[in-house]
C-alpha cells in the first residue's frame, strides 16, 4: 500500500498502487491524490477510491444515476431527481422538467432559446464523483432534430460557486452526435481533466444546426468512481 500526504491534502489515506486498478480507474486515484500527469493539481478533496461504475452501453444499468435511482440496486428504479436523492436544475424553464435529465425514458424537454444554456445536477453533500465517461441523450421529438446539441462542455465543481467550474470535456461543432430523435452518445473524460466533484453541468457553447440556443436533453448517465468527501469520512 502507498500513502499520500501531499501538500494539498491534510488528511491521511492509504491508496492501493495505481497499477492495481484497471485502466479506467487508474486516473481516478491520480485525481484524488490532487495530482495530474501534466498540468495543475485537482481540488484538494482527498477521498478514498470508491465504488466504480463501468460503461457497457449507452444508458445501461451500470451508471451512477441508475445506481442512485435504485438506492444501490435494492429497490425498483425511481428518477433520483424526482425522489429528492439528487437535485437537477437548468438555466431556464421552457418545456418539460429539469428532472428529465436523470430520467430513463426519452422525452421532449428543453430550455428557452438563450445563449449559454445549461443543465446541472447536484449529487448532494455526501457524494463526490470522478467521471471516466458520460452519456447524453437528445430529445425524442422528430421535429427537434435540427435543434440538437453540437457544441458543449461538461463541467464539474465541488461547491458550485462562480469561478469554480472546471472543464471535464469539451466538444465543438459535432453535427452528427445527435442526428436523430432520442439519439444517445457516450464520451470519455480525459485523465488529466478528471477530478472528484459534487456538481456537474452540461453547458451549451454554440447554437444548434438551425441557429437556436435551446438546450434539448432527455438523459444523462455517468461512469467513474463514487466516493465520500473526507470530512464526512472523518465524522464516521
């Protein structure tokens, strides 16, 4: 076992050697140590490596929100935002509900037509998540294909404060990612960008093919490592 007690971490946890994890989990430990292989360090949240969620297929039953929605696979699935287990919000309300983001069924849901529209999910004070992959699903209405997302950022934050949002993944002018109703696509988070966050945001950074800024989504699923903040662990 190796011990990390770096300058940005006042807690003391033992980590298995990095190469003991599978390739997806490798950088989860690196991010949790507050280190990256190149570039600045991750936030000093200092968590134990937690439960891993490994992608198998788009919107499968192996992701974070399915796990929360079944309370750890102990009960029938419920939308975790409607159940109050996570908090889903968006930049504006136009059609559908913010909670559609964590739903399992394709639907027609979107913000108003304003630049920099976003959808956000808060995992709560007892959870931090270090993503490896994430899946997005477009609206299911046939007439909305030309309103599809093609430029966006996935961002993460621990506290949600202005200026605290960090880019996890970015895409610009990808016209074919969601080129049909209820299209789904899964994207990887680069190891050097991954870090444990409590809040995640999908930010629309450019217009849809028809020039609008309505952010249309009917699903988000995430894969990676779920853990608890250090302060919560120390209280137990």
